[in-house]
């Protein structure tokens, strides 16, 4: 990883499972774009790829990118049936990435399904892109993209990222649970050792008392003689 390259878009946003396919469809190949601290970093990264024949990549410099969100209040679609929100509003990210996210998703609407998406597109005269929860896409101008490519909800990049994070979280929870169990076992072992020592001490005291009792019995017999 080159200095100043923050990461790819897929790793810089958090998306609810419900919206994963829609957001990934809206981003397309841009989901693999790299975010850079500034344009100098981006230029250095490009030159590095050129000199090392490392292929091509897209870099988004934070100091140059300009984001803009659609003015939904002017379109009057907030209460439209099937309207779920702007794509940029349906994900979580660090504040410093706001312009990046808005440049990529600020003019993309997420709709419940294709029928609702078509109605919304007609109302706004196809002025914004629209994606559905099932991954259909209406571009500006009205072109509709969709169909079947197997189970689209399985194997999305965002879905895999979420699953990896969930697995990491479960692994961490398992480690914590194991550590707590080990501590509990150790505590019980220490408690058992303490009880054994107490038992040994009491046994020694009992033996001493028995010896003392025997000595007293002998003394008593001698006196009676």
C-alpha cells in the first residue's frame, strides 16, 4: 500500500445488508476506485503503476473531488411510493469522505422495485439515476438495465466485506468468551487449591489433637496406677 492511499471505496463505506446490492449496482466498477489524500499522492500512485507495469487504477484525490446531492425537495418525491432515499444517505462513512460519496452516489435514488422505480423516473423526467433493491438500474435518459445473473444477492463485494467483518466480530467474541472461561477455570483451580490447603491444615490439627489425646490417656493411666 502506497503512502497517502487511504483505501478503495468498498472498504470505506458501511452498508446495511438490505441495500448492499443496490449500492453495489449504483457504484459499478467505481466500487474499486482508490481514495487518495491529495492529487500529489494520486499522481505518484499512477507513476508507480506506469513504471512497474502494474496496470491501471482510478484514484480520487480528497482535495479535488467535488460532490453534489440531488435537491429532492425540488423534485417532490420524498413521499413517493417505493422511494427509499438517495444512495448517499443510505450508507455510513467517515465525514471526510462526504464529497467522495456524494460525487458517486449523491444523484442516485434507491427504489423498492422496478415498477416503483419506473414511476419515479417518469415523475422526475429521468433526471436522476435510480437503482432497485434487486439491482435493476434506470439511467438518466430512461434506459433500463436488469435481468437474471443467478442469485445476485449472493457474492456481492459489499456482502463479502460485511461477512468478513461479521466473522471477525464473531471470532473476537469467541476469543473473549474463551478467555473468560479460562479465567473462570483458573479462579476455580486457585479456590480448590486454597480449600485443599485448609483441609490439609485441619487434618494436621486433627492428628495433633489425636496425639495429644493419646498422651493424656497414657498420663491418666499412669496416675491411676
